[in-house]
C-alpha cells in the first residue's frame, strides 16, 4: 500500500524523497520493497526461511552420535547417567561430546530413562482426608519445642486442637518427648 501511495504522489509531481518522508519511510526502504516485489510476489519475510535452512557448523555427525550411544551402552556405563559418564571419560582423557549432547542423543534414541537397577519413582496414594463440619468432631495434635533457660535443653508442649474451630482442647508440658506422653 505504501508503494502505491508513493507512486501516486510521484505521478502527481511530488519528489520521491518528500513522499517517503511524509509516509515515514526511507527511500532506500522503498527501493528494497520494490525489488522484493519484482523478485517475488510473496509478502512473507524471507529471513525466516533462510534461518530454517542453516545447519550448525558444530553439529554432531551420525558416527559421533552412534559412538555416544555405544559408549553409554557399554557394560561399565550402562547403569550410569550422562552426568557421571562424561566426567569418567574426561578423567580417562576422552571427549566424545558434552553432557547435554549425551542427554539429547539418549533422549532421541529413547534410552533416557532410569539406567541400571534403580527403580522408577513410586506414586504414593494421597492419604484419606477428614472433614469436620462442626466443633468436637475431629481433633489434631502436635508437639512443639519450648526453649528453657539452659542452652540446648527444651520442654515439650503437647497440644490438642479442634480442627473445625481451631481452639485448644488440651495441652501438657513435659521435660522429655515420648510416645507414652503422646
């Protein structure tokens, strides 16, 4: 649209520089837009396409990727994560790739899981919840440490509380913590 407006102004006798100033663009920008229009009729930004086709200069070759997978599957490394494999190889004076490369390649090969005999984390069921709809239906208790005048010696406050009203139902103070007091 800007190209059309500048062209109309120039046909009416205006100078290109003045028309571009009024539009708020540089005359070189106008020239570039006209060249792009001539070269291709697409309005898409060509920089995105060029960036997508670049291949990093330090990209690992297939042979290097296979070497990392073979190394990780060796008997002495098969139960270790990459965070331990890479330093062990470095101690031996070998460098195959960075730790992040090891993780990325193992993930791509679907081998990034718990390695060795470690068990996967277990899902523990949520404990059964209790619901108090009125006072004196549900109580809770806790032990709190109370400092004494002697450093390192504490008294133990056993407190019973009503869950609904959050009022203290009962309490006791003892010099020792024990299951019998609880």
